[in-house]
C-alpha cells in the first residue's frame, strides 16, 4: 500500500498500476488478475491483508489527501511562493491520515 501511495503522488490513477506491478499481476509468468492477487494476499497469521475496512480507509485517504504533483505546481505558480502549496500538502495529507486512521481503528474495534 505504501508503495502504491508514493507512486500515486504523480497522479491518483497510478495507484492501480503500481499495485499491479508490485503484485506481479498480468506478467508473462503470472496470469492472475490484480483482484485475484489482492484477495489471495494474507499475513503470516492467515488474516487477509485487503479487507473491506482497509479498502474503506484507503478510499477515504484518496478523497481527502493531496495526491497530485501537478496541483501543487499550479498552486505554487499561481501564488508565487511555496507557503500555500506546502500548507495544502501538510494539511490535506495530515487530515487524510487522521481520518483514515480513525476509520480503521474504530472499525477494527467494532468488527
């Protein structure tokens, strides 16, 4: 997930292709789809890595986070400095982290 989020900073759409590369989905040697690879990914104790709660938390992250370099570049150009772009990056990613963390932690205790 972390690799996908770093790759998605270029554009949100890159997350899916980064995950496909990470899981090796669609190689010549591995013909399984990305969805099959994600469903079959488990921790050492047998728990699945990708659950509906993880997916919900990830979706909330993508809704709230500043995930686009081009947006930061345009805000920097329009405002003439780095103050607002850096504020946007810190505030939006901080908010996304806190809300996603709360959703995951509360959901883990309820489910």
